[in-house]
C-alpha cells in the first residue's frame, strides 16, 4: 500500500486550482480517494492510496510512530460526516 497526502480541495483557498491539479495528478497515476483526511500545519490534507485498500488503523499506527520521531507531526486520520 502506498499512501499520499495532498492538500484538500478548498474553494476559499488561493491555492485551490493547484490543489485540484495535484489531486488530478495522483488520480491519473493510480491513486484512489480513501475518504480520509488529516489536518496539520493549519492545512487539511486528503489521503490517497495506491495498491492495496487503505487501512486507516495501520495508517493511524504509522502516524503515531512518526510522532515519536517528529514530535510536532501528529496527524490523525478522520472521515468527514
């Protein structure tokens, strides 16, 4: 499983056109929307996945491990209602 995070589409963002293009790039290259997002550094990110089906639990474990190495990097995956 290969996981990427890219800036979520946000019509009020001045960078939204770039975010749309970036998401399109990943989709054209085999990444699927997972329905999960993270939020850190004042930015919402969408999680994309290629290969196996996205496992939110494993991704959460990985980000917890990451936070033990990089103390200010503690994104928690979530789904929007």
